[in-house]
């Protein structure tokens, strides 16, 4: 069991409070991924950090609120990672490829995907969570959509709804992710990952090339 550091009297500092928040979100994420959102309890998440459930409920009034906090933190990190992947590239199509590859690497990670598969399973039974997931997904994929628009402006991709084209690319990448996640290798080598990604990227680029429709 992990233990929280006690402070000798008084309220915790801002840094201590932020550190505890980070630990709680990490513990919650790991618990949701391991047990599923429905089976996880606030009590066991509090116990992992050796805090009372009342302390946890003061921060997050419900398991749904805690789940949303975990996802929103992931969303910020995910979106920043996609945007960062594009930064070294002046060519919009190369920037889009870099973003797509970063997306693929996120999704192919078993720990990362285990959490989101548990969230997706919960969303199948919750209309409100499905609505939230749609908003989160749209926000997270903005760098990819922006890169598609930029590539369209240079004539590297066919004109059309950039969000729909992003959806096609994501669908191709998710298929590639499943190849990795459900494969026999615990840690597939970089060459295999790149080969699987390149196959999907070529399909997308060919299908969305000017004159392809």
C-alpha cells in the first residue's frame, strides 16, 4: 500500500496538494484499467494512497467526476503530444504523418489502451459518457484535423471535410493498433510497429491523394 506523506500541522502546501492530486489520478487510472470502471470503487482508490474516502470525495464528488478528471488530464497530454510531433516539419503532409504515427504509438501501448477500452465499455451503457467522449475525442484530434486542412491547402490531399478524413485515418490507425495490442509479442520491435503503421499510412495517402476520387 502506498502512503501519503503527512505534514506536521496546518494545511498542505499548493505543491503538496498538486502532488497528491497527481497520485490520486494515477491510482484511479490504473484501477479503472485493471478492474474496469464499473467494478472499481472510490474506497479502494482512496486506500491505495492511504487517504480517507472522505478526502477523495471532497476532491471528486463521484466516481464519474474522478473518471472525467483522469480522462481530461490524458486529453491534455495526448493533444500536446500530437501537436509536438508536428513541430519539426514544415511540410504539412509530413507533419500529418508524424501526428498519425504518434497517435498510433499511443494506441498500440497496452497500458494506455487498457484504460480507454474500459472507458469505452462504460460508455456503451452511459449516454452522458458517450457524449463526453465525443467532445474529448474532437478536442484531442484537433492537431490532426488542422494538419489535414494545411495539407489540403498545399494540394497534397484531396479537398473535402477534414474531420471526416481524420475519422478515416483514425479508423485505419485503430486497426493497426489492434494488430499490436492483440498480437503475441509483449513488446513488438520498432521495425514491426513502423511496418504496420506505414501500411495504413500508404492506404490513407493513396485514397486521399488529389485525383483519387
